[in-house]
């Protein structure tokens, strides 16, 4: 089964509950290489094995890299929005346990039915948060993970060639 990654803009956050834009407004996850097309590509089918200091294809590295890609390709739109949600899917179903791979770092288990497709929330200030049950914004990612994401963003912005 092929992987799929995308990001969707957030309409608002009430309390901790996240509401997506209606109709859903997708962010760009891939640079279009066709010269005659200005269309943005909203779905990414693979995550690179190396992106700056993030190397390897463990679930945690894939989530961190996908988060960095979403920020790098949507940086200008992100600043004037209410944030982005990064999602991951295998076939038609959310990745089981991708959230858990990140959450276990803090010793929590947030594997809830129907929410594992939502992986991270990115605020307009480029702060990164876990997604909790019922599609709510959780705690901030650990500083070490945020540093990895920021390093990967800089790598992409400085002429990354896929």
C-alpha cells in the first residue's frame, strides 16, 4: 500500500478542539515540477529518507519530516491562517500508531479510533503540537523534536532538491 500525506488549514480552535476549514483548504506538500502548471500538489506519496538532520524512515522521523515539509511549502499562507494539521494515511486508512510513535516519547498513549490520521498541529507562529483524542490540540512537541523539524525546514528552504 502506498503512503499518503497531506495538510489541511485550520478554521479555528475553541478551547483545545480543532476545527478545519469548510470547505477543506489543503496546503501544498510537493513542488510542481511542470513548467506550465501553477497548480499546487496537495498529496505527498512518499517521505524522503533524508532531510537535513532527519535520516531514516522510522514512524517518528516520517512524522517530523512531513511536518517540516508542510511548513516549508506553506510558510507564507501559514502566517495568515489559524494553523495547519498534518495527516498521514496508508491506503484509505490513517496510519495506526504514528501518533503513538511521537506520544510515547512523553510516556502517553493516545491511540484513539478515528484520530490517528491527524498527526501534528502547526500554529501560525510555527509551534508544533501533538493531536489528542477528539481532534484536540495537545501538548507542545518536545524541544528536541521541534529543533529537528526547524533544522529540516531550513534545509528545505535553502534549496533542497528531492
